[in-house]
C-alpha cells in the first residue's frame, strides 16, 4: 500500500469517528510548531489568537495545547484547518501512533492506539509511519519528548508496541 492510499484510509477512519481524538486531551507542541500555529491564529484575528493562547501552557522546551471539548482548528465537517496549510502538529500527523517513555531509563517507544477508532486497522508491518516518527523524534530531540511525557503521560493502555526509537547519530561538521 502506498503512503497516499494509507493516508486516504486514515482520513476515512478519522471521519467515521468524527475526529474523536481531536476533541480531548493535551497536544504536544515543540516550540517551532507552536510558533507556526500561533502565527496562524493571529492571522485569523484577535479572538482566535486569544483562544489559542488560553489553551496553551508553556513547559520550557515544549508547550501543551488543551483540545478541551474540540480543537479550535477543526471545521464544521471535523476536518483539520491546519492540515492543508502545512501547519498540522507532528503529534496529529503521527496518529494513530504515539511516542511513550518506557522503563526507568525512559527509553522511547512507538505504540499504536487500538481503541480510538479503526485507523489502526489500516497499518500493517510495512507501514511507513514508524520510520517517519522516528526521524521526527530525533529532529525534536529525545530530551524534549521525554520532558513532554513526564508532564503528560497520556494513556498507553489499548496500545500495541511497534518499535523502540533509536537515536540517530549526529554528523559533525
């Protein structure tokens, strides 16, 4: 299955549950993603910017966005307004996968949610998503993701272990 076909199937699964995962919980925002979303909210006007700022809590190396009962960027059809603009946060793109810490060493692992909706059913052993997630985690930095999970554990119940996240070696110049 191509990435495009997989994305189409995931979009269908998301619509079938009316974007349930966009209507609860805290959303992890690395600083660069926060800045882009904040700029967009400001472009939408002072009310949108104020609502965005009210939902965000700063935790140093990252921010948390409280989706409350509904992400403010969902339209009336439960579609993400940020997606076509290239502003959709990484954690949303990674769905139905999430990165959790494991064990005393807080190693990072990718887990697949199996209870949110049927999105997990379209993923097989050859899904390209975990490799993209691993690259994203490395780009953000292990310590940032660990700090996020210390602050907001999330729920790893109803998940399936996919793989550990390996640190990619840095290239010195």
